[in-house]
C-alpha cells in the first residue's frame, strides 16, 4: 500500500519559482529496533528520492535511518517549459515508486 | 513577561483560525481546549497543512477503498452511499454523531464498528481487524467529511446508561499506579507528565496521526495506551467498556469542532 501525495500548482508562468511538496507512505524501519520477539527488525528504508522535470533531474535526496516514517520532502524548481515532473522513490527490499504530475507553463 | 504574552497571542490566533475554518459564530469560552492548543507550533503547522499532514495518506487510501467492490455481494461503500467524490456531502456530519446506538446489537457502536457492520451485512465481506490500515483509512476518510463541524452526541435515551458507565470508568482509579483518567485530564490538564503536556482529553481529531506511533491510530488505541500507562490491563479492542468511555468523552467534548484527521506529538 504505497501511497504518495504531491502538492504543486498545475500551471505556472515561465521563469516562476514553483514549490513542490511530496509525502509518501513508508515505514522507514531503522534496522536498530527490536520487535515483539526481541529480535532486531530488518532495516526497511527509502534510500533515494529524485525528481526529473522534462527528463532533466532538478532535485534529489539521499535518505537515512534517522528519517521519520512517511517522509515529507519539499523543494522548488523554476518553470521553464510545459512538461511532466517525474518523482521516484527507491529503497530497501526493491522498493520503487514513480509518480508523474503535469505542469503547464504559460509564456 | 514578554514571551508568555506572545505565546498567548499565538494561541488566540490559532483558536481564531480554527473558528474561521469551522465557519461558526464564536462561542463563549468555557475553558475546554483541544489537544491542538497544547502542541508546539511546529506540530500545529503539520496539522494545519494537508500537504504535510501524513494522515492524508490514509484519507487518500480510504477514498480508494470506498469505491472498491468487495465481499460476496461484490458491492462497495459507493454502491449505497455514492462515489467517494460525492461522499463529502453524503457523509458530512456522520462522525460527529458516533458512538451511536445500534438496534441490531442493542449497544452503542463506534464509527469503526459501524463500518465493519456495513461490510459484514451489506458487502458480505469479512470484518476488518481493529487498527488495520484499511479500517483506519475508511474511518479517517469518513471522519474527514465532518471536519470543522461541532461534535453532536445523539440524545438517544438508550445511550444514557452506557454513557453513565463511561463516566464512572473515567473517574475510577485503576492500575498499579491507582490513577483515574480524571486525575490527569481534569485535575492536572496543562501540567506536565515528564516531557509531555497533559491535554484535556477531548477526542476531537480521531483517527489521528501520532508522531510517537509514526502512523494513524484510533481513539481506542489511545485509550488502551493510557490504560497500560497506569499499569492496568487494557480492555481488548471493540469491547463495550472502551465504547462507553468513548461515549462519555464525546459528550464531554460536545460542541467542539472535529479536527480529523489530526496530528499529535
């Protein structure tokens, strides 16, 4: 049940700074906690997030065990051309999720 | 003296903001405070902004589950109640009325139990486990539709004995620590329990996202946590005792606006 919420404007003027806010459901299990049976729970975290705008990477982040569950990441980019923003989260256990949001840029 | 004044002004601003969101006339201050008012500004900011509030992930999932057919009847919530996109009007105010009396089982049931009863009776599906992600998703989706509305416990005479038992339980000293709910949440609200401020225990935002849980949880989970905290044996999920306590707490918070899905530290 991987869910993601992306909040950003659908349209922007060319050259305008666009704020993008992302939230994804993920347990971010650190690998340092013990479960009910006293055994360490295996690590299960997101390792990397990236955002490509019209094919070009505009933002990326590395995530570590200290990041809380359901990571919230926010960043800005400059609107240049109408296109698709592609958000990718990758993590342990082969976790990979991609979301796409269109941005229309008016001259 | 400057800082406390500034904090007070900030608290007043928050209260004004909430009242505006609820679109209700300002009421006379009766001293009741939502847990929201006891939080730091940083945590308040997470609740105020749906783009940051992680509970919205469950609400989004709830909308998807709402429209998904399930069970032997192959029906979805939407088959009876309308699509998730229309639910904002159809389900508006529902969460303000629960727990409510259910004639079929002759006892009050919570919103989660109502959802499960619907699943079993109308969808002919298996009941969802308490605190399961799917149940919390549906519950938060329904509760969200009542956001900003005043808590309105039903004036059903059949609920009265249950609510009275709930109040009795609220005032009953329990556990190895020999503490009642009232001793902390009535007599010592606003004081501190270790690093945490003791709130007044008004269940205005359930199901809510608790930073400590790193996830969404129901009021029953919160109650069980408190009961275990005073070193008593918690009532199992879905027992009538927890529902009675919930009934009393909702009556105690009557008229306060629903904040669901809230965020708490």
